[in-house]
């Protein structure tokens, strides 16, 4: 599958899973490699055990920069509780604005 039409996804980006049991859920990208993204949400996918997901099974969500995203990008310490709080806020915001990168 050609992924050249998809926006580049990097560390600290917000993504929505489009396949699998977590389809529709929001995640932050913790780490990337050529074919996979390592996703965290602070609840069932913690910083200690990120979800490995193929790039084609996620969609980037366009949103303004958050404090948590900045911490992930610079390598600062982030807590799972911070991830949960931030993703809950972003999820409510996206639902109320009916946005989400789609």
C-alpha cells in the first residue's frame, strides 16, 4: 500500500486508530520506525508497554500543539496520568467541534 498520500507521522503526533480492537481511539506516538508506530494513551497502552501498530492503520489528527506533545518530543518525563488527562480533553474537544483530521 502506498502511504505517500498520508501526512508524515512523527514522535508526539496525535493519531486515531483506524483498524483493530482500538479503532477510533486516540493515541500519542511515542516512538517510530520504518513500518510501525509505538502508541500510548496512558490507560491500557502505558508508557511502559506501548502498542505497536502499522502506519497504515492509523490516521493523523490535526490539532494545536499541547504541552504533553512537547514533553514527548524533547524526551522529558511524562506520566501516564498526564497522557490520560490530555487525551480525554482532546477527545471531548474533537467531538464537540466534530474535527479529527478526517
